[in-house]
């Protein structure tokens, strides 16, 4: 999830663990703990594109990381707050819960997280977009209400508890919505006599009303969207896989790792500069009919030494504007 959401969650968890004893400092350190796992973004400055992508939401987003580093951060905070009522165990417990709830929340997003690192298992329930105001804003309101109360006030625990209950309930609701959306896509495919190998569903950006699907039909992928306000049937557009276009590059270690990152949901395209590796998990940059640009694309540039350089393509400046306008219109039905 986005940084603001993780800060709010970390602060609320910190308050639940230690708020009664140390007041708003629990929220402060909880918020810090909630942002620590995202320090893995620093990998972008030290590693190549593929390695940095593999490391994202890996080690730092695991239970192992939280268990090992919570005592270290707890010791640091206990020294800083040595004159306060909380000790090493208290701060270590707060840091653990602040850090571990971060990847648990991330597991509900499309990218997912390797919560059980070092095991090669990525949890990705794909039921909530990385930014969802319906999750974050109510949570933030309850946190502010709790912050305004005295640390010993029952109202403080009440407001914070409500924030945790409401936000968690919303996560559960997104799983239900995902199940309904999956059923709708499956029924539409059956009605159109389209057999498929597998299907992957996810919410569209910033909401849980409009859902998108990738469908593997063999030599191509179908992509479609469904809003709970729709009055007409679901239509699908086809995108060829073109996996054969990789040629000898299919055996390259870097390309194989990129395929593993996408869990096989990729299509190959071409540009003036060379082959494009398109990650289908995050869909297209817009909802316009005939759109061919994907949100995440990588240029494959063969090198003289036989290896291949992978370059992540930047998004155009107007992509976000186009997407937001189309989303607002599409959410309300077809």
C-alpha cells in the first residue's frame, strides 16, 4: 500500500500496543515501524532493474525480518526514550507489530509480498489497489480522533479500535467483492462460449467497484472490466502473447527471472528500440478501446556479451490524467 496508508496503520497498531502507557509516542514510533519495510526501494539505487524488482516486497516484508529486527529497533527506541515508562520489551513488541502488519496489508494488493521469506511464496490476494481512499480516509479520521484524547481515556482506545475494525472489515469486504467479480467474469466467458486456461482478477485503481480481469486462452490473453453498476454484459479484448518472439532470449537468465516475477502473465511487443516485455498483472495505462500500452513494460536490449539489459519504460506525463478520467466514467456502469 501507499506510504500514507502504512503510516496510518502503523500508528494505529502502535497505539493499540502501547498507547495507554506512552500516549502519542506510541503512534509516532508505530508510524515509523510501519514505514521501515518499504526501505527496500533503496535497492533501485544499487541493483539492476530485475534484481531490484525481485527484492521489492521480499526480505523486508517478511515475518522473519520483523522477528529479527524488532528487538534491534526496540533497543534503539528504548535508549532514546530511556526516561519514559516503557522498556525494551515494550518497544520491541510495538516495533514487531508495526512492521509485520505492513506486509500483511500488502498481501492484499496486486504485487503481493513474500511474507514467509525465505520460502519462495508470494502472497497476493489482489483484492485492493495500492491506493484506496475508502480504506485509508476513514482509518485516518478515527486515528485523529483517538490522538486528540488523553492517553488514559477510554474514548482513545474506542476510536483507535474502531479504526482498526472498520479498516479490517473493509479488507474482508474486498475479498467478497473479488469473489463476486470473478463469478461475473466466469459467467460472461461461459455465455460467450470462451474456454480459458486460467483467470486473474484485480480491482481497478483507487476503488473496489470496478474490477479487471486477465484471461489466459492459450495463444492470447483476454482483458475485460466489470463494474457493479454495469447494466450490459462484459466485453473482452484480445492481446496476443507473442512469447515465441523472445527467440533465444527466452533462455536468458535475466529474462527468465522477469518471467518468474510476472508469474507467467506477460506478453511480448515491439517498439522502434526493440522487444518489449509487458507485465499484464497491472493492466493497461488507460481504459480506451484499442489501448496497447501496458502500465509496466520493460525494453529488452541484447548486449554484445550475449546478456540482455532490462530497462523499465517510464510512463507518459498524461497517462494518469487519461486513466483517472476514464475510470471515473467507467465506474458508474457501461
